[in-house]
């Protein structure tokens, strides 16, 4: 079968135009993964700050409410952090996040609800209320990580 010059040129052009789109998808996945890692680290810093207050290691300050507010803000963007295809090299996200999306959503909603409650409690300077509100946040984190995070390599 003989291929005309125009057909060959069109095929080359189509491949050339499709390549950047594929690269953009790969870059988007890496960007989502990087944002997910940054957000998880932010959550750890926030929980650490709040925990130090609850343990009596530091006095209450506006930083406690700010840490809880950051955790709540992070919880609200979580749906954007687990887009399909974002389990790039180095990601510990298990495929079940996407294959068992309904359960993942239940766990995500539990985290969002708990984070909002902690943010509200942290505004009160009531150590007992803050400590009580921390429990469900920690439980939501552990529950999701146990199901959907692979162990470190």
C-alpha cells in the first residue's frame, strides 16, 4: 500500500500535536501529586502544633486556631488532590482510591467533617473541646491511610 505525501504529512502533524497534550497530562499528574504531598505535610504540621497545645507543651495562641483552620482548608481541597492518573512514580496512593471511590469518598467526608469541627473548637481556647475534636481527625487520617496508602518503599 502506497502512502501519499499528504497522508504521511497529516499523520506526522497529528502525532506532533498530540505529544504536548500527553506531556501536559503527565505534568498535571505530577503537579497534583506534588500538591497532595505538600498538603499532607501541612496537615502533619497543623496536627503537631495542635497536639503540642493539647499536651500542655505550649500555651494557647492564635497559631492553634490558624493550624486548625489550615487543616480545614486542606480538607476542602482534597477532592482535587486525588484525580485519576495522579498516582505517579513515588506516590503511595493505592489504586483502590479510584476503584473503590465510594468508600474513599466516605472516608474523605469523615475527614472534612472532623477537620471543620476541630477548626471550630480551636477558636474557643477550650483545651478539652480541642482535644475531643482532635480524636475524629486522627481517626479519619488513620482510617484512610490504612486503606488507601501503600507503605513506604
